[in-house]
């Protein structure tokens, strides 16, 4: 070994250790969308005598978070109605200490109420409204997606059973039950575009969270999201897909339930690498379990898509 290389070898080895080790102990940031307040520090799950306590929003926790931190959500029974984006080094982790979002069964919901005055009578027992976001949609009742009927011919509404709907020509068409109007159901539609966006992050784990009601994707890793693990998620009722992996992203999807999404349950494209382990991907006539357009897609111990 040349003398100069030999002299710097211990320094290089130490630098390599630092690259893979946390610079400081991780913090836990607690979020409670019912009892929390974004003026607090998020350091404890309940209010303490010093005035600390949980935050109210996930986005405020992301503003405070640093590399390798963990955001812990309270499942209050009330959905978190926000879209979140993890990006860059602050929302990344280390090989031994990922940046984490722990859902504890909470729901991240992008739906919003259909205004009563938006409904129009179409004909017979059919009603319709035009949503703000058109390309993909979902319709919800009591927090769950309603049955959708495929449109087989352009400009022809298919026969709908009570509580079924379809999307055609920029309108959501819906058939209520006999002697009821759409306004009596308190229906919701997909009002926000993407639930969780992962962009240019590394070593991230998101677990035990329900993501629903978003116009495009529940979870999207559009590019350069490396060593991302989605564990125990339920991604349902999103307009395009439950989970989307594209660009150069590398994502593990493990023990997830993905169903009732509009165009695909899991979609991959570009030079992405996706590994799907022990997942339940519930397909439908309009939405296959998996779109395999990514460079590498590995499915292990899961139903064949």
C-alpha cells in the first residue's frame, strides 16, 4: 500500500463509519389531531406542566423534524386531513436509524364533502356532480369507498344499482336508494392529489397507517426515494393507485393491504425497483393488482397479480 494511502486509511475508515451512523440521538415527535396544538414542541404524547405536548398536524412535525427522527401519530378516530411530503436530508435517516412515521392505525384522508348544491338531477334515478379534480376520482360514504361501475361505452352511463357510481365526461354519476337524494348520504370525493410524496429521501420507514381518498395516489415515490419501507399500510379508495413507485426509487412494500383504487393497486414505472412482500393486492376489472412497468418488480409470498 502506498505510504500516503496507508497514512489516510484510518481517517477514511472513520469517515465511513460517520456516514452510516446517526449524528445525534433521534427525537420522537408526537402528533394528535384532536388534543394537539402546533404551537407545542411535540416532545410528549400528552400535555405536561411545562406547556409541552403533542402537535396537531403531521406537516408541523415534518417542519420540526431532523434526520433520523420519528413521528408518532395518535389514532384519535378522527382522520388526519392533510397531504404530506418527505423530501431531502431532513426527512431521511441512516441505515441503522431510518426516518420514521408510525401511524398506530390512524387514517390519512384526502377526501372532502360533496357540496349539497353541486348535485344535479340527470335523469330517472341518476344524479351527477362535477368534481374539481377530474382525471381520477373516488366516492366515499361513511369513510369507505362506494362500489364503482365501469364505463364501457363513451358518453353512455352504464346501468347503476343503488349506491353505485361511475365517472364519465368529467362528471361523477350516482344512484341513491329509492326515495332518497344524494345530499342525504353526506358523500365525500377525492379532493387532494397525493397522500404521501417521497422525493429524494433515503432510509425512510412508514408503518401502520391508512391512506385513502386522494385523487391520484395514496403513496407516491416519484423519484430518488431510496431504501424506503412501507410496512402494514392500508391504501384504499385512491383515484389512480394505492402505491406508486417511479423514477429511480427503490421501495419495499411489506404486509400492506391495497385495494379499491381506481386504475391500479400498485403501479411501477421507469427505472424503479420495487419489492412486494406478503401483501394483499385486491384487484378489480378496472384496476389490476400490479402494473409492472418498473425496471425490477419482485413479488414474494403474495397472491400472483
